[in-house]
C-alpha cells in the first residue's frame, strides 16, 4: 500500500512540474492574440497556475491579450469541464 502511495505522489509531482512550464504568462504577440485553444489550455492549467502565482507574481491564470469571446468560451469550457459540469447527458439512478 505504501509503495502505491509513493508512486502516486511521484507521478503527481512530475505532472505538476511539467504543467508549470506551460503557464499562461508570455510576451503578448500583437499579431496573434490567444484564441480558443489557448483558452482551453489555460482553463485546464488554471488551478496549478493559481497555486504557482502565490510564489511567482509573474504567473497569471488568464491571458490578458486574447482573441475575445472565443478565448473566454474556451477558458470557461475547460474550467467547468474540470469540475464535471460539461456533461451533455446525465445518467439516472435506477430504483431497484
């Protein structure tokens, strides 16, 4: 049991380390603002970016220079899907 817990913790640390290299902070490119795919990615890593921003004020969870509505839509969809709220159908419990 202890070995499984150690492996799980190591995997979690590895994934967190890899994802912190993909934070939303970047030098704005005026030719290409962040679009829907960037919004989805930033939504997925927002919880990690939020914790990371405590230690590094240069890290943000939201790209300031974005494409507008489509970026916001992608960001929002990624955030709510992370909490299980994007399901298009619900399963009913069967009464036995």
